[in-house]
C-alpha cells in the first residue's frame, strides 16, 4: 500500500472531517447536531417498535438516547406514544413539525454531501453511498457494542482512543 488512494484510514479520516464540517454547517442549531439529525432520520424512516430497538439501530447507549429523545421531544420534533403491541413500551414517532424539519434537513444534508463528493458524477456518488452503507451495516453486525458516533468523535479529535 504505497500509492495515493490506497490508504483507507487516511481517506476516511479526511472525508469524515470534511463531512462533519459540511453537515454541522447545514444542520445549524438542531438539537444534538448530527447525532440528533441521524436519530430523527431513523425515527422518520424506520420502523423501530421500541426505544431500545431505536438505540440498537443507531448504535447509541439507551441511556444516552433517552436524553437525546427528551431534547427532540422538547423541541416538538418527536413524541413518545404507547406501543400498540405492548402498552408498557413507548414508540418514538416524529411529529408533523419533526417530519417537516427532517425533510428540509435531509435536502440540505444531501446537498452538502453532493458538494463534498463533487468530484464524482451522480451515478458514482450513488454507488459510493450504497457500498459504504453495505460495509457499515456489515461492520455494525460484527461490532454491535461500538457506538458509531464515538468512533466518529474519536476520529475527529486527536485520534487518541477514549
């Protein structure tokens, strides 16, 4: 691995820092920043019957997710509803305002991503997204205890494990 483009760690680090900068800018003061956006995305797009299932999907500790959901609910973006299948559980669902906010944020995030990946044509960007999704899902199945947000924060910091 001596040539440029062959160092995956360096490449992912550069892209992650650029992605973080772009996304933080377009997300603005959204509760919990990118992590809050990803949570809202999972709520809007997913079918997670419980808060525990949502936490597992996101790779976020359930106690951390509780605070995150509290803040999203406080902003009027999500609400807890009884799970019709088990009244002891609560489902997290997007409010109408949350769905609208997500639609706007999703467009802005996609525009920022397209800007970041501007050296690729549209088909190449779609291919890259699909390939990264496939690898990320496979890694998550192997390392379910690893919080992807912690990995990202570690890479964006000085790189030292926490």
